[in-house]
C-alpha cells in the first residue's frame, strides 16, 4: 500500500514551453527536428522528490 502512494501522479505534472503553459500535443509538435533550433527539457522536482514540472526552452543550434 505504501509503495502505491509513492508513485508519480503524471496528471499533476505541469508542462511549459518557453515559460508558457502547454500541452503534450503542443510539445510534440514543436519538438520536431529543426536545423536552426531545438528544445531542452528541464525537469523540476518538488520537496518530496516528485516530478512537478517539465519546462521546454528553445535553444539555438550552432556549429
């Protein structure tokens, strides 16, 4: 029973793109391959060690 209560609740994980709230579908669409830029995910954990937010920020690809 205790193990069950420690599982991640994915429904409560907030998603952001460039600082704005987003959805899984929007993130899938923008994370397609591009020659100029890509997105880097930042995983934010709460005080209890659970995933709280995933933030995607655009990064410039340079050679």
